[in-house]
C-alpha cells in the first residue's frame, strides 16, 4: 500500500520569480494490487507526484510510505516506466531488460532467463538481439515495460507511457498492459492526459487540480474485470460513456475556474 500524507512540493522560480507550488497538501492512499490512474490538466503536478512516490524528487512537507516504510529515495520495490523510452541504445533488448537485475547483483544466467521470459510476455520473442534503434516506438516501450517488470516491483509507476505513440500502437499496448496486469496484479499508478485511457485501465481515477497541484476528486470505475479480452465492449458500454462524460464535465469546469482566477489576478495586478 502507498500512503501519501500532506505532501507538498515547490520548485524555485526562474530568474528570481516566485516559487512554483507543484503540489499542496496531497493526501492519497493507493491500495495493494490496484490500478490507479491519475488525470488532470497540464501543470497540475501529476508527474511531480509520481516522481515523489518514486523517490526521484524529494517532497518539502508530509510523508510518503510504501508498506509502512518512508520513501527517502529510489528503491527496488518501485519501478518506473517513462514516456521517453530511456533505453540504452548500445545494448540489445535482452541486456536492456536484464539491466535492473544486473544492478541487483543477479547472476547472468538467472537474469537472462528472467529477461527472456518477460520479453516473451510483452510480445517481443525473437527480438532479443535487436538494438533499440532497430525497433518501433511501440516495441521500445514494450522493452521499457519488460525492464520494469524484471525486478518484480511491488509498485509500477507509469508516466504517460503511451503518450508519444500513434493511436493504433497505443491501443495495442493498452490491451497488452491490461493483460499483463491481470496476470501479475502489480500495484500500478498510471499518469495520463486521456480521459478514455484513465477509465479503460483504472480501478479508480484521481482527478487533480492545478495551481497548486492537489486532488480534486477520486472516482471509482464501475466496470468489471477482466477487461483485456473485451475492450471493444467496454468502450461501447453505457458505464464507460458516462464516466468519460463525467470526467470531461469536471475538467471543463476546472479549466473555467482556473481561467477566472487568472483573470481576477491580472485585474488585481493592474489596479492603481
């Protein structure tokens, strides 16, 4: 379980300007084996929150606990998949997937057997000796997913992993990710800009509000699992359409609130 209690994070402003409050008093519990999606407008702190959980960014106040232990930096129980593929271009697929295990001191035979198993799981059997530059974007992201799963993390943190892919590849990888998650039930925190993706994948959707970044709502997704074998019927269901519509209504209202607040601030600044 991940517990986020009163977490705030500010970044220094540029050239002496005011600090940017990325997160403010965020409280959130991520349940064991849950697939949690996080949605919100640009600048709401989604990626900062994920990096705080990963231990890549220190928080200013509050605490983050994984299974009751404070997060003070990166740890083997958490693995991250980025939007950029972040693969080692000089090493082949097998070596990239096995990299985390190598860093943990796992012997070569054991780590390569584990890597081969995961390469097959993500649908890349036969590509073990290819370099990243010889793969499509979708295939490279599959390598990134296999590399993250190789270390058997308790928590998988995914920062818009399909955001840079074309729609067809994105859909195929959504199906693949759901299939793998249904088999492993790893706890997942998944950042996205897509309302449809948030509903399609998640058990719950966290809706974040910007300036400063904070949680606006947490919505349960009422659709049964497993979903990977019948995504078409899921997307055509009334429940799916209603949830996407609700998220869009809430996001549109949020954008209006932010715009009014900005206009009010500009008006106040121009008063003599």
